[in-house]
C-alpha cells in the first residue's frame, strides 16, 4: 500500500497532467450522479474515485480512463450490481506498455503445449511488450497489491456484513468474470497457446466441478485460435473455412457453460468500447497509433472505422449476436468522431464533416508524444 496522503483531493488532482484531470473529473461526475440516484453509496463512490486518481498518480494511461467510466456505468445500470461494475474497472486498469516486469499475474498463465507456468509479466518473455499487455493486463491488474486492497474494500463497502470468507469469495468472482481476452480476435491471436490456471481460483469463487471443467475446456479452445484468422476480422470479415467453423462451434458450445458473470463480460466488453467516455478519452486514437500505424490525426477516422468493422464481425462471430445490436449502440456516439455507417459497415467521413476534428488532433498529439516516449 502507498503511504497515506496528506494533500487534499483537489491538490492531488491538480498535480496531475491535464489529460488525467479531465478524465477523472468526467468519471467523478458519473459517480456522483450514481450516488444521487442511490445506485452507489458514498463509500463506494470514494473508493472508485480514489482508484482513478491513483491511476493518474501511478502513471497509467489516461486514454483508458474514459473506457473504465463506460464499463462501470454500463454494467452498474444494466446489472444493478456495483461489485460487478467495479470488477470491470479493475480488470482494464493496467493497459500500459510495457507492463512492469515484476507485475504479478492473478490468475497465473500456463502454456498449453508445455504446462509451463508464468507468474509474472517478465515470464512471458516470448511476447513483445504490446502483445504482453494485451494478453496479461487483466491478470496484472488483479495481481497488483494496491488494486487487490481496493477491490476488497469495495466489497466490504457493498456488503458490510460480509465476513473474511465472503470477501475472498466475492474477490475470486471478480477475477473470474474479468478475463475478457476471449472477446477479441486481436487478443486471441496473440494468446495462442496460453491458458489461465483457474482451478484454485474457481474453487475459491464457489463454482462446482462441472463449471471448472467446462471453463478449462473453453480456455483450451481459445488457446487453439489460429492467428491467421485475425486477418479477415481486421477487414471486418468472418473467416470462411471448415477449420474456422469447427473452432467457432466448440468456442460457442463451451462458452455457454461458463459462469454467467463471465459470459456477460465477454459481451459487454464489446458494447462499451465506443461509448462517450471512451471516445472522449482517446483510447482508440492511442490504439490507432500503437497498433494501426497511424501517423497523422486525419488518418484516425479511417483507422477507427476499420476497428469498428472488426468489432461488428466479432460481435456476430464470437458473441453470436446480430450486427444491428452493436450498430444501434454505437452509431450516435461515433458520428462526431468521423465515422458513419453504410450498408452495415463503418466508413470514414470526409475530413470537413468531422465535428470533433480539433479534439482528435489534441488526442493525437498527446498519444503521439506518449508513443515516442515508449
């Protein structure tokens, strides 16, 4: 744990970079609204607020804070369960490149072909820094001592009568439902041959032997994803081969027997990726530079449209849901950022029609500087 702070909250936030200040203040307004609407109590508010301030103080990526806001608010509104909402926040809180080498992984990761176990980020030495973040960021988040403390404090704030065993069970459930790598072909391609060590974790969370066995089979199927399949998805298409169809059948068949909270997370992770907070914080501008080769702000709408089409294809192929469901959820929020839809596909709008082009330029400048530093 960090030493107790003597500065005021206002002073701590003022000491952060402006990009962190804006993202934190935007998130806090949502938290205050949830308290006013009796969706959260004040202690729950304070714990989440402290967490997002600490992300700034610990040098985490401010471009991710808006997505944390959307994950929290969407899950809270949809499930009425604050613990599940905070689980989503914690899971995505360490999206930094590179991960600290000594970052502990919880759960640990195991190699499918050799049963070698990886307990820290440094152990995943075969992965480059960006891929290591994609594969292991949820494990690094729950392996983090400060975030573990925050998670358990939030559980106690939500369930004041919970004893130590109850808290540990709820914490294990938070970890179980937060492993959302299988919701993305981009991550699945990089996680080839990697599975999580889940037996002890699932037992602590109270799941029966059938669920544990099915979860193991599910993650084994995920580890057999052919990286070549990601190429059609990057073009907004779905692979067309018997090998793919056989894999998808097993993926969907095993997925239906997962804990319901995990099934929910795999789907909601997609639905929340293009809401207001995420777009305003610049997550996709950041990703377009890191993974999409973007070198100019004017290229962002086209890069974003490509990402959206990938997510539409994944929504159909991995979540077995209609494309229209995702389009309806994101069409309104994407248009100011230069993306519209034609015949069910995302397309970049002309530069002169991009309402938020100044904001995109600002996001690009910040992300480009960060990219050059790392």
